[in-house]
C-alpha cells in the first residue's frame, strides 16, 4: 500500500488559527478509514482486471533467498546503526 499523506506549507499552516489547524487535523484522521476502504476497492478492481488478462500473483515467496542475494548490497550501503535497525525492521515484516 502506498502511503497517503497530507502535505501543508508550514508558512500556511502556521498562519491558520489553532481551531482551523485542529479541524484540519481531525478531518485528516477521520478520513483514514474511508481512504483505506477506497484503496481496498481499487486494489480489488485492479487485481480482477489483471487476473482476467492472465497475470498470476505469487503468494508463497522465499524472502530469505532474496535477502541472501542482497547481502552484498546491504554490506556495502547499510552501514550505520540506524540503517541496520531499519533494515532489520523491514526484513521482519510479515
């Protein structure tokens, strides 16, 4: 799922009244459920279209083999403690 974000100019945001900031922030929070539902509906439609066109979805993926193939890249570019922690977090996702 691609992240959806609300982007606001800091200068514009800072120029709003606190009650307007609160209203916008609350509206954004309330929109999350609807946006997720819309995303799911669109994803289902897209899956149906590509499946009918002959695409196959592979569900059983050997993540470890991909990680092993990437080891040299990780060793070269993932060098800081923070990067290593982030990589571990990503690799542990299910």
